[in-house]
């Protein structure tokens, strides 16, 4: 796990945040219920077709980080623009991203570019240190109405 790698400078971040807010508003402003608003903000449709995603994927610092880890031959095959609005009760259960990927081997990575300041108070990413060395972990289906994902790693907090 690598933390705190700067991808965007202050000016770039401001522009990206503005583009993201425009995409977000286009989705959440047309729904009527609060629950539907939260769901609309969770994922933006067809993110690989969004100019904002292309800008982030092709950013020289993004490419440098990924190339340093995977080498120069790689492909961005998926992207998510995820937003959790204030008051949204939804949570991500413990999971491994690779468990959702249609890949036989996990020679892949997740690059999270936070557009807002993050802390424990606003639901920052939590991870089990060293869990990437354990390989693919067993998971179970979850039907919790507050879980955004459909599967979770049971007792993951006991791993670290």
C-alpha cells in the first residue's frame, strides 16, 4: 500500500473537482428521493467515457505511479467515480477489489485519487495492512441494506 502520493497539484485539483461536481449535479439533481440521490452519487455511468476520467487516467503522474508498479504494459479497463454525500448511511463492507474483477490473476491495482480531504470522520479508506500478501480471501454474500457491495470478507479486521 502506498499512501500520500500526490497526483494533482492545487490548480489541477480545483479543475477536476469542478468537473466532478458538474457530473455529480447532472445525476443527483434529477432524482426526487434522498435514497435515490445517494444511489445516483455512488457511481457515475460509463466512467471510461467521461472526459474527467480520461484526464485522470492519462495524467503523467498517474501513469508514472502505475508504471512504477506494473511496468509500461498495462491497460485501464475499469474506473469508478464514487461519491458519498453527507448523511448517506451506505458503507463499503470489507472487501478485496480484485474479488470483483474478471481476472484469473490479480496482477492489477486500484489507484484511489481522493478529491476531498479525508479522515476517519468522513469515512476514509480503511485497509488491513499486509492483506495483499494473503492472496484472494474467502468472501460471503451480504444482504445488508447499508452495504453498497454484494460481498464481504468476514472478520477481516482479525487479519491484521
